[in-house]
C-alpha cells in the first residue's frame, strides 16, 4: 500500500538540522522509501521547497525530491478538496488548501496520510480519510 507523505514529515527528515536521526517518523519514512511506497504531490513538493534561503540548499533538496514523481492530480481532486474545505469550515474547522487536497486524494485513492499535523485527526472525524501509523514504536 502506498502512503501519502505530508510536508511536516519531509521537513523533519530533510530540512531540520536539530533533529534526532532516530526519530520514529524519520526512520519510518526511510523504510517507506526503501519499500517504494512513498507518494508525493506537487503542492507538498512546493511547500517543502518554499522558504529556503540558500540557492545551494534549494538545489540540493530539489535534487533529492526529484527521485519521487508527483502523483497525478485531476480536476476531481481539486473539486473534492474544495468541498472538504467548505464542509469543515461550516463546522468551524480550519485547514489549508494543501491539507484538504491531501484529504481528497486520501479518500478517493484509499491512500493513508503520514503526518504529524494534528489537524488531520480533527479532519478524520468528519472526512473519510485514513491516517498512517508508523510500524516502529518508541522504545
């Protein structure tokens, strides 16, 4: 089964300098990569690459991410994301356009979301999405 990896997981693994190499999410991402199960979408790629001040670091990160093709998105994906945005907003729940696009893809393609963003737990109460749980447990 493929896994849709959110920006926060990629950021932990690729952008943060002060992280523990043994952090569960990073270890799990490495395992998913080895198993060729990682799914990436263009808007997440854009978020990962945004805000990088150094051109050298940007180029390096862009090269690393080039190993992961973007999952093709359709008009239906964007329309459902907008529907999810409207549904949750009517319930007083906020989220980003990228988050709702991730939810749209998860529900339509039955792909679990790998994220540390707690917003997805709130979304899950109202949307037919699945969250990915790392197989590795803290010792």
